[in-house]
C-alpha cells in the first residue's frame, strides 16, 4: 500500500508556534496530531529554518561587494568548519517524538553542485552536519537537496557517498524533478502562472490538446534529451553511490507529465520511494475539485506498484475551490485503488496476486531432470488453472483430428509427475469419444508411487505405468501422440529438447508431439532492485547465473524497432520443434552427439531512451497443438494462456551495468551450449549509437615526436639496408587529395559505445545437468 | 630484444619432404636447421596441411548442389564431432623436437565467425582439436585463424574463451590485420597487385606521395572508423576472453601503414607479441634491397619497445633483386637498433635505462611522512643527476637575486634526509659568494645520525641541525629561504602542502619557498598489461589504489583538444603555491583546518581514436625558483629536467575498463580530499559523444498497454474525485504542432555513452597519513 504524507511548510510551523495549543507539548507535536486527523499517514518536516540559511550564507558565501574578506569573519567560518554545530533556533525538530515516523527534508538550498568549489565544500560540511543531527534524532528517511547542475553532479554524488559512509541506518532520498522544467521555459517563452488558478483549468476544456498544454507548457516540443536531463543526474548519483540500498529518490512531480509515458518508464526501474506532489500540480475538474492532469494521473497509477510515499504539499493554501484539504489525499488513494497494477495484485487467480511476496525475488531455476521434485512442488504447479486446461484442449483437438482408424489411438505421457496430464488426457479421450490408451513414463521414484495409487483408484487399465528415464527406457509399442510438460521459463532450460530426443523413440513415424514446438524470447531489462539483489550474493559467480524472477520494479529498455536494423521490443532467440528431423542416431535410437541442440541468437534492439542495462528478461512461448499454446511473452501471454501461474520469467543478470544512450542499438548474443554432461547459456551484449557524420578524409593527427621524426639523420645517406624509395617524408595535410564536398555530405554510422563481459563462459557459474 | 622468426610455407615443407636430406631425421628438422643458418631466431610452422582442409570441408560444409544430405556422410561427420582425431598425413609436425621453441600456426581457413551457425560450431570443434594436438606437442605459442566477420566476432571470441579454459599453459595469439584492407578496396577500385613487383617500387620514386599510395591504396582517404575495424574486433575478443594473460595478438602488417601513426598507437597498449610481415610488404630501395615503407618502418621501430617476435614470410620467393633471404631479417634487426625507444633504453643515465626491469611494474607510492625511509632509498634518490643540480641552481639564483643586505642570508632545509640539499645549498652559497647560514630540519631519527656525521665531517658551523617534525618544531629564528624536497610523482601526493603549512612558520614575511609552486597533471591511459597487473591483486580494493609505474606497454588516449570544449592531451589538475596566503591560523601558527588543501579538477579530454580506458596517468611539474623547475610531464620534462630519474609517473587505475568511441570526450573528475588524519584522492570519469542530430519534436512513442489505455470505463462518468478536465484522451501524433523544417535542421549534442565507478570513495582503499 502507498503512504500519503503531508508536507509541513515553514509557515505552518511558524503559525503553530505563534498560536500555541496547551494540549500539546510542542507546536510540532500539534501539527503531527493535526495531520493525522486530516487523513495523512505521516508528515514531511523541513529540518532547518531561515535562521540557519542566513548564518550559513554569511559564513560560507563571499560578500557581494567582494571587498577584502574580514579576517575575524573567516575565523568564525573556520571554527564552524572544524567543529560544526547548530543553534537551537535554527532547527525545527528537537525531540525524538517529533521525528518519530516522519520524513525529514534537509535544507534544500544547499548547493552541493555549486559551480564554486569552495561553496561545494562548505555545503558538504553543512549536509553532513544536518544528517548527523537527523541521525541523532533517529530519523529514518532524509530528503536531500536536489541536484541542480549537471556539470558538478559528480561532486554532489561524491558528497552523498561520503555521508552514506559516515551515517549508519538512515535512508537518503534524493529529490529529483521528473524532468527539468527550465528546459521548457526556453522552448516556450510564454510565462506560466506560478500556481495555476482554477479558472485556467476550467476554461481550457474545449480546446482539446491545447487545454492541457496551457499547463504542460511546451512538452510536445521537447526531445528525449530534455526529458532525460534529471534522470541522467540521478543515474550519476546512483552510480557514484554504488547503488547503495539506503539511497532512494523522491520524484518531484511539480512539472506536468506527457500523456505518453514511454520516456517515464525508466523511473519504474529506480528506487522511487517518495513522490513529491504540490497542490499546484492539481487542476480543477468540472465540479472544481482538485484532480491531476491525465499524464500525471496515469503515471501515479502505474507507479503505485512500487508502493511509494506520496508527499502532498500546499494542500492548505486554498488552491482549489472544492473538497478542502482532504480532497488531495482522497484523490491519491482513489488513484491507487484504480491502478491496474494494484487491481491485478488484489484479484484472486491472477499471476500478480499469486506472486505477492515474490516480487523481484531471485529463485534458482528448477532442475527437475537432475533432481526429483517434492510432492509440494508438484502440487503448486498443478494449481495452474490454465496450463492443464490448454493441455487438455490440445490433446482433445489432436484426438478429434486424428485420421479415422479402427485401432485405438496410443498416447504417451512422458515425465508424468503426479499425473495431472494423464488425468487431462483421459478427459480429452472421453470428450473426443475415441478409443485410446496411455503409456505413462516417470523417472521420479517417489512420484511413481503417487502414479500407482492414481492408477489403482482413478485410471484403471486405460493406462500403463513405466518407471524410468525417457531418454533410455524402452516402451512395448510405438505411440501416436507424445505428451510432455518439460518446459521451463525460457522454454528449453529444463532440457525439454534433450529429454524429447529420447522420448521421440516412442513415436510412430507420423506421430505428433504435444508441445509441437517452443521458442525462447528476450528483452533488455533495467532494474536497480534486481542489480542489488544479484550483487547481494557474496559469491561473484552468482552474478553469472540465470534466475527465475517475478518482475516488478523493472523497465524493459527496448522499444518497437523495425527500422530494418532492429527487431521488436521482445525478440525470439530460437525454436525447438518436435519430432526433430535429420539427426544422426546411434544403434539405440539416440542422437550421436547433442550438437543439434546447441543454439545461437544475435538480436538487435532499439533503445529509444537512455537507461542502464542490468540484465536480460527471458520468456518462452510454446505451441501445444496448432493454435493452442502456452506463453509468458508479456505482449502475448494474455491472448494465449492468460492467468497461467506456472512460470515467472527468467533473468540473465549482468555482472556490471551497461549504460545505454537514448536512440542506441543493443546487439545481444545468447548461446545455448552443450557438452556430454551439461547444457548452459552464455550471454554478451554490445551497444552502438547511430551517428550522423560528415564524410571526412582521414585526418592527419598530431603524431608523437618519436613517430613524426621520420627523416632522422641516419636516413639521409643511402645505404643498402636503410633507405626506402617512398621518400617524401612529411605530407602536408593540404596536399592530401580530398573528396569533393566532404563537409556537406553526411552519413549515419553505427559507433560502438560499450559492451558487457561474456557471462557464464564454459558454464562456469551455472549449468543444467544432462 | 626482439626475435625474428622465419615462416615456413606449405611449399617449403613439401619440397623438403620431396628432397629428403639423410642428415636429418625429418624434413621439418632440416628446415629448422636451415632457418637457423639463415639468421632466424625461430620458425613459424603451419600445423596442418591441405589434406585436413579437404576432409574438414567435406565433413562440415554443405555440398554446393544443396541436394539431400547423404546420411552416411553425415554419420561420418557426427562420428568426428563426437570424437575428433587427425590422420597422420594431415599434420606437418609430429615430434616434440619439431615443435620445440617454434611458433605454430593453426589452420587459418577455419571460420570461427562464419555467418553460418553450424559452420561456426564445426570450426570450433576443429580449433579445439588442433589446439589439443598442439598442446600434446608442448607447443608454447599457437597463432589462431584471423577473425573476419565483425557481426560474429562475439562467437569467434566465445570459442577462444572456451579453448583457453580447456587448454592449459599454451599462449594463444590472434592474428589481426593492422587494418582491414578490404575497406580500401571499396574506396579505390584500382586493382592492387597481389605481390608488388620490384619495378613498381622503383618506378614510383619520382611522384612523391602517390609513389607510396600505389602500394598503400587509398589510405589518405580512410576514416578513423576504417582504421579501427580490426582493432574493434580484437577488442571484442580480448574483452570476451577477460583479458586472459595467455591471449596475445599477432599484428599482421601486410597492409602498408600511414605516415602519421596516432591511429596506430592503440596497438602499443595491447599484448602485441608477434608481428606478421610478408616479403610483399617490403619495397626496394635505390640499390634494390628490400626495405619497408616509411610508415611501416616508423611503426616497427616504435613497437620494438614491446620486444615482439617478427615473423617474416615469403622471404625465399625472390621478391627483391638484391640482398637475398637474409636481407629481410638484417633489416628488421637494423630497425630495432635504430629504434629511439631501444636506443634510450640502452643509453646509460636515461630514465629508460634506469627503469629497465621496472616497466609496467606497480609500486606502492612512498609515504616518507608516515614512514622513516631506509638509507638505501635515500641513496637511490641521491643518484639523480639532474634533480639536485636544479635545486642548486635554483638556490644559487635566489641567493644572487636576494636584495643586498649586510646580514647573513638565512636558509632552512626542511626534511633534509641524509643531507643532499644541504650540500647543494652550501655549494650555491659558495658560488654566489654570499654570507649565509642553514638551519637543517629532519624528523627521521635514523637519517638524523647521518646528518650529524656530515655536519661534523663536511659542513661545520655553517649549519645547525634540528631534530623534529617541521609541522610542529620551533626554530630559533625566522629564515629567508625555505628549501624542501617533498614532491611525489603527482606533486602533492607525499603531503608537501601539509608539511609546508608547518614549515612556512619558519619563513620571514617576504621569504621564499623553493619550490615556489607545483602542479599535478593527468592523461587518460590504455594498457591491457597494467589492467592485468592491477587485477592480479587478489584484494579488490587494490584496484582503487594509485601506483607508481614506469609506463611501457601503454597508450595515452587523448589527443590535443583545444576546440573550446576540450583541453590539451595532458591536463593540469591543480596547483599548490608556497607560501600560501589567507589561511586562518591558530595560536601555534598552524591552519585551523586542512580544508584549504582540498582540491578538485574537472577536465575534458578529446579522444580522437576508439580505445579502452584502463586508468589515468599522473605527472607533476614544479617551479623551484623562477624558470628552474622539475617535471615529469611527458611533453615538457625534456625541456625542464631531462634525465631526472627520481620519479616514475603515478597511475590511478579503474576497477572496470571504460570503452571510449573515436571522437568522444572524456570528462574526468579528480578530488584531493582531506580530514584530520588523512589525505586521499578520488577519481571518476564520464564519456560523451558529440552527435549531430536532426532537431526533432519529442516522438510520441508506443506506450505499453497499461499506460496508453487512458480512457478506461471508470473515467466516463464525471465524479468529484475522478475526472480531470484536460480530457482529450489520445492525441494523434499528427495533431501535435511541430517546428518548421524539423528534418533539415541539425545540431550537435553531447550524448553520454558511459561512466566509471567512483574510485576510492572516502579513501577506503588508499590514503596518506598526515
């Protein structure tokens, strides 16, 4: 659940101080009590007041007239630098009970990224002083002053890193505007009202898009880069702070948001723990109640999946005619309730509901071939409401469409586990009203007991049980239809291809396999959360292991490509089809080598917006029979097997994040490799940027002295072993013939900008036992 | 010393086989013996012959008519895949004594980067087979087939990684053309003779540059990118193979090289262990002897510092009229002898000679303040022929220019060590014929014994010794000239600023300090060798520690910038000047805080050619007195303090390499930070690419379903808490107003393409004790 916090202004605090209530020991305690009665879950308090600002400026900024600096003043500053301390009246909060469960906002005027090096130093000293004081008061979350200056963000971030090192426990939240509204002031010179009056909202109904553009000045004209500026600052901060789990961000939604939110998706992959939302961002609806512009509405609904704290400010300043102060927080809670992500989580039978508690939690993929599963594991998977229905339907259709015959149709369920597919196959046989018989194969001795019990109590002589590994076992007769459920999150990652190489021996020449084929799919993923989870493992090799994961705080970085060079958002790696043709078999009917099950994919993704690649999301899609399938492909699962809960996606992490510029291309290589004992995946990626370049001759650059000194004295006298005939020693740049119009021609080239390591080489960190 | 190897062709082997010599047990042993008498240090032998190629092609390539694949043929291929073995006649080398000390060249026709996935798989199997066989013969260096296909280089590299994992000890060398000559065939359609005849070389003398361009077809027209293609392939291979120390490269110099070599410098930072040089690359000089074109000559001379093995091929094919087969190897040895780098190393008294054995060797910087140095350390530094001469000269000039006075001039040598500066100061006093007296301060109790001895035996009552730390000690009188030698490789890294904060207390108000100032300088550096050295340390923190290093196999990545946005190749970080003004002092005359000694530099480098950033090279330059100085700045040291040997550069390594595209900008932040106990450096870098972009409106991108579904059913009925008035739900892209001529306008923007981590935050890995 999201939390709603009320922001206390310095004015609120001053007036509570002026108008003391004897029922409360301090004005802050009274304000805390008030905010609860107003429906806020918590409050956000500024730690310091104007008095501190005045003293700090006097100590740390050069006087405006730039006169000789007063030595006694400088002595005071140095005394503060050597031992910083507050005066009581500079601070709003002094008691533990005032700070309990509140969010504290540090002095937002501190310029940790000032262009002036010495101002930066003193701002860092002040920040450390404020944090140390907040820590003394046991504050759990402190909101830091926002970064303002891209050039000096590395210095801002270095200071935060230093404070994180020195202050334990406390969470630091960097306040970042969702984009830089200053950019838009340049685009549109029309002055924008500081806090829009309700009448502007009301009068703008009729004119369509321009209605909202009176609030969202200029954003249809903005570029990727302009939307990217503040995220890029945050990215530098997070990177320099080594993605410290105590570092989060307060997203400032003061600027209105665009309706199409692709450019904003990056914030879902960040630790967006707080949302700062001033009353001035709200507009009035038909009844003059405060509501949010559409773009902001959508964004808030979406980000509710991260369960943020929404900090409302200025709600008591009467900016909207109706609804009063409570209307704002009620509206936020309404948005949460109507958030599709929250609704899906609350609805029984959805994968979102099933996966509560597993969000962004890393699990090692099952190895049902090497390990014998527990009965509880089978039970969980048997709960899937969709998967077995689809298997039954596929079997039913296959039986219906089977060529008319007087013989009974022979089926084989290979890898039957506790028998759910056997039960479904029997139902399908009954529905299709066919004569049929099922051979059942299972290698797990424990599950085989359950199968024997079910045969005795449920199935009778319509089935025959066979105990053994489908890769080596013999059956008394060849079958028409082979049914298996060997698929993992990435399709082939539980060795379905290798097992079926054995099981197809049971099939008649024109027999069919259910599934008939399956494909593996990937997409480039960003997620600070997952990056931290993977890194949390002490063993470095764990960063080269695929995991099964229910994604939540993630962002798929790719867009729909399709310009010829790049493919769609989520791309297919490879396919396995069964029965497979053309494999050379040995005398036992098994493949001589497993090399035909090796696979390779080389995929090009379009990356529309800058982001940090943390890994690859993997999905599968299977054709069971004709148009009956199973899919966890995010764009197709709802059409193929909606609400199937058996598979979370797979995640191939990267050891080190890879920065991807906006409009770049990501070339991903994925290999499925195999030797006699094991199967494993390796993965690698390179980033390229299409760059429009003037077509230029190769510029003669400044060679180092040792190389440009080509006509050394020795070379003057001809000698058999020395002098070459290609004499003219130094060619002037101007003498080199040049192509005509070199500066006017341009062409676009792909320039490489980065790469990952090769992950899991030789299966050194992760493999699947054959 | 470089090694020269003769390449044996298949023809050489065949004719030795046809014409057996009873003095040798095998034809190969005869060829080995021959090559020694021809002046080669070793030979390079192709491992396999045409018979193997024919068999492999038959097994692994689809027949050209694409008919049904013969199952029995496929059975043979699968048998080979499952258990690869050679036939005797497919192999040129079979005995240990044939392979001893030779370089073996694997089948160069193996396409590990074929566009066909299955050909790649079979090529990998064959490569592994050849390597395993070479390993059986105890071959120490195997030259791998060259990569040919940029798209599938990741697959090539992954295969090499797999082989490195499986084959122990052996060194693998990837054969890489210095650039891709195919690129130039596109540029200039003039056919180039396969092996130029001597007459072409001879006739091209007169026409100047075009003479060499008949050989070096088109290279003046080539771009950075074209010169970059093969290095980029090598870079992918090295990266994917995790810079394995057993992986090196054989640079193929078949294509002629440009005269200006900046674009080639990147090869000096790579493990370029072999040079492949065919006789056809040689041209004829005036006397028809084989010599190399100027560009290639220069490059070979320069790369001699890496002591490569030069593999000469085709030297017995009579391509040049004079000199015979020996002329080629003699010429190479001549180039080595005349290599400036080799000459400097051989010349006594140069830093290159002094540093033999220390090339690319990482040393922890001294901490002479915290540690008391050994007498041997003092002795080494006192050997510097230049440093003390410059100190004497600076002192002499200062004394000469001192205002006329009847009093004796008072000097203080603070941190005197064993007294070299005292001796020089006494010489300067004597040369200047001045009345003067020297106070000598030293805190090392052991060195203080030496000082006492020298006073007694050499200096007498012209000096007075004081034992103690210059930061706290008191002197009986104030002095006119303060002389110190506290400089480290990075200037301030041995805490000269902090020590002088104390020592300036000894100075009269208008006294002077020798040195009067010093500056720190950095340049971005690439070096696979240093990267591997740093990584070799087990403690990960060692990758965040600065080292003192004599650079050899390195390349400075920056070029001379100066376009307004970027600075010169090597850039100044900061300066310290003494005595310092305006610091607030306490009652003991010492600064209240050390914050005035913190420093920050934010530098922009132009990176002309693509490369991998492994760290920052650091240098210092000091002004002792007016124009007398000390410098290890690579471009200025020879003008200021040539042949001073006291300082190797400093090296700030990066934990992870950063890929830099050609024509990029590198923004480097370096901090000198301090608290009450320590001083330390932190460093960080970001890479940007100037990209010319069409000025475009913000493209409305394909929003995910959950976000584009803005008009959900709930929103249709007005309600106080729901409906905003900015209704028009979806704006068509075409309705958004657009700037005129959006596609014709372009502008250049800096696009971020990558960043490093913040190194050594809070001095966690490395600091200097105050």
